């Protein structure tokens, strides 16, 4: 780029063209009243003004039309450069002619011919600007296409594009690796080519087209089974979206595919394990209830006069085993194990659980008056777990408080608390800090499971005294009726 082009680009190509147009218009308007008119006739003066003024108007209009034209703004200097160079060439030609011969009217020639040449340069500049615009746009499109191709090939998920006939027109490397076919085998083949035989390709295509036709269509996940080149059946999930096309054509469809075979197998395995756990829990509960019921019946027939304390211990042991059976079913079955709820005073349930728990010299402070609908066995076991956990970790003389929250209740103690990095793991099944003492890590698992079953929000944090504070929110309170 020469000095002239850089100067024009710095000033602004559109400004230069408009400035040239304005200059010629001023010259055309002022020429008739200047001494340069000399002894020229009125017709000559009008002709000079008309040609120069018309050139100025053409340049002004051309500069004005640059903005709505299809020429890139960063290429306006190309148009202005052609105008200026055309003037330079014409002035050079006139100077050369005047050097070798005498011009009849030098002033008129130097006014009219460069002005007309600038208009010709404007036309050439428009054509050149449009050509360079197309070239730059094509280059940018090519670069953008390369970037998109790089992105498509870098993505780990399979990507494919199908046309209106539902045939592959593009697949990335990840997709070819997923199905085991070469790109040449896939491109041009129908999408049903890789679908498992039991899949209804036509029905699936109709569903996708119906979803894409909806104005409110949002990303939707589809699941199908594909058959790879080796004959293996894999399960995939995929999403689709229409590619932008002109209004008179059916848009191509792009899909993103992910292999979920292992994930689905893990889910099925988990379901089988849960079913086995449910069956085991049901069997265990059934087998335990019979001897427990027999023990409860015969414990009532024991002579209380001789050893009343022993009889009481036996009776409480059988009652607690029965409660533990219910707790076991809740952990194994979740919501399905919940029977009809009853109205429970939290304060009464907490005090009863405190009497049942091994709380030694600890102190209970109950400040709640909340009444909720819940299974009484479950809420007592929840409190008992939290109380025994507080005594175990906080010491025999710990103080435990049960109080109200705006939408629930809390259980807090003044013991040593729970480390922040363990506050999210204490509810996990098997977590225990008392494994050497026989802890199984099910106590807080039950607490979390019960909260989930009833839709409560359960969390643990630090109490005001530095101990542990278990909070239960979003607890539905029993409506009080007034007579």
C-alpha cells in the first residue's frame, strides 16, 4: 500500500469522495463569478460549470451511497483511491499535452477533464471495491469454515449432518470411530444405515421432523440403539438442530451423538442392586418380625415382681428391634416404605428419643413447639441418631438443643463439631468415625434418607457453641385448627 492509499485510508475513503464532490460543486458554483471567466461566452461558462458541477454531484451521490452498498467499510479507501488516481492520470495527460503542444483552453481542460475522470474512477472504484469485498468475505468465510471444521473434529462427541432425504452429508472422526465405518461409507448413506434392526427409523425420523417443525422447539434428547460395523449394539443419546438455509429449501439437520451404553448398564445394574436390596430388606424384616412378635408376647408374661428391671430391658429391646426393622425398610425402600403419617409434637418426640438413647450425663434443651405430620417411629429414630452422635463425639456432658427454624427445626450441640471438608460426606452410606467401636455408618444415612423421603432440606453446619448443627428446612407444619 502506497503513501496515497495509506493517507486516504487514514482520512477515510468516504470522506475523501464526499470532499471531492463538494469541491467540484463549489468550483462549479463559483466559477461564473470569478475573474477566470475572462472573455468566454456565456455558453462556454455554463458548459464548464455544468460539467464540473455534474461531476461533483456524481461524486457526492457516490460517496453517500457507499454506506448502503455491499462494499465493506474497510475498503472504502479503494473507491476513493480510484477517484484520486484518475484525477492524477488526467492531470498528467493534460500536462504532457500542454508540454508538447498548445491547449486551446487550458483552464477549461484542467477543470472539466479531471472532474470527469474522477467520476470514471468512481465507477472503477465501485467495481474494484465490490470485487475485493467478495474476495475478503470469501477468505474470511474459508477461515471461519476451517475453524468450525477444527471444532467439529476436536469435539469428543460424534457429530453428523443429514440432508432433507435423511442421508449423511457430513460426519466427524468421533462419529466414524463410534460406529466403526469409514467416512466414505457413511456419507451418502441413509441415517438408518447404522441403526439397529429393532429400531423403527421411519417413526424416529417423523418424530424428529415433527419436533423441529414446532415454533417452540427446544433442545430435546433422543435415545436409540446403533449397530456398529463389527455388529456390536450400542446405546446412544443425541440432540438435533436445523441448520440455517434459504427460505425455499428444507434445512439440513445436525446431530450430536454420545455413547451411553456403559452409563445405561450402570443404571440397570444399580436398579438390580436396589431391587435385590429391597428383596433382602423385605425378607429380613419378615424373618425378624415373627421372632420379635413372639418375644414381645412372651415378655409380657414374664413375672415382673421378681426382676422388674430385667423384664423392662427385654421389653425395650424387642421394641427397639421392631423400630430398627422399620428403619431398615426406610433405608432400603425409600418413599415406598412410608406408611400413613400422624401428627407429632416435635418436643415430645425429642424427649422420648432422649429417654431411649444412651445419653449418660448429657443435657437436652428443647425450645421447639412445632407440630408436624410424620411417622412417629422415624422421627424418634432420627432424633435418637443425632443425640447419640452428639454424645459420642461431644462427650458425656454435652448439651443438645432442639429448636425451631423459619421453615423447620434444628438439632445442635456444643461438642467438637464436624470438620468443614467432612460436612458433605457424613451422610454417605458407610461413613463412620467409630468403625473400631462397631459403627456401621448407617445412622446419618437414615437421617438423610428420611429427609429426602419427606422432601426436607437437610444440611449440617457449625453451631453457635462450635459444635455440630443439623438443620431441617422445608418441613410442612401441621395446620392448627381453632374451635
